[in-house]
C-alpha cells in the first residue's frame, strides 16, 4: 500500500500562545508543521522550503500578512501555495484586500478546531485536485507535442519526396528538350523517324515511372500535374 505524503504546513503567527495552540493541533493530526514568529522569517522559510499550505496572521511586526502574501504570489514557485489568513478583524474591506492579493481563505480569531481543520482540509483537497488536473493537462500537452513531432516528420518526408518528384520531372522535361533540339538538326527522314521513336519511348518511360509513385497529385503543384498530363 502506497504511503501518503505528509503535508507540510507553515504557520506565521506573532502571538506565542496562538502559535503554540495551532502547532499542537496540527501535530495531533499528523501534519508536518513549522512556525515563524513574524512575517519576515515566515517569508524566507516559505521561499526556501516550499510548504504545502501557509497559515498567516494579518497584523504582525516586521512585515504584515498582506506583504507576506504579496511577496509569495510574485514568485512562480510559491505563487500557487494555498494561503489562509488569520485575523482578529472581521472588516469586509480587510478581507477584500486579502482576497485581491490572492488569499484563499480567512479565519477570524478566535476560531474553533473544526473551523481551522475544515479550512485546511478544503484548501489542501482543492490543491490536490489542481495538481492532478495539471498532470493530466501536462500529459495531454506532451501527447500533442509527440503528435506534432510525428506530423513534422511526415511533412519532412513529403517535402523530400516532393523534391525528388520535381527533380524527376525536371529530368524528364530536360530529356524532352534535348531530343527536340537534336531532331531539329536531323535531315534524313529515316533518322528523323528513328529519333522520334526513341523520343517517344523515353517520354513514355519517364511518365510511367513518375506515375508509379503513390499519391503523386498530393505532392506535386497543380502546374506540374498539368504539365505531366500534357506530356502523357
């Protein structure tokens, strides 16, 4: 049976009693939990260790929770970490400010054990779902990339075949022009008839070979197809 990865939670809280209570609660639920006593230390720890979820007080010394969130949302590595604010304020403007910065949830002090665990469980579940969706989309993108590469290889082969077709057609036309030039210089009727016979045989052979190549009309330009038909 596959062991589930232990979720790592960072708690940024400047009040020691509140911080200690949260740590004890999470440890009892088998989370890996780390704490920071202010926003500056918490921000540095988050950038270095990349937790699965962050719980952060709003009003703190050094830098407040809003600044912590702003810094972490600007870094691509930490931008998608679920972030829950803890606040003693219930002002809608403050909540809206946090949401506009990218907060995922708010808990107003004092909160119950059930409220805290419920918020954490909900955010971790959504993050897991997003990660699974990302993996699916990544697999789809990879499969699409492989298909594109296969199509590019097919196009390269077709391009090579097209160049071969064009070269064969050019050779056939050059041979026709050469024989025509020779015919103009031939006087005796007997030799002229013989050259015409050779000329017709050569043209018929070249056209036959070109027509043996499958799907010729899919590769040659329309003007070359018309020319080929005229030669035939």
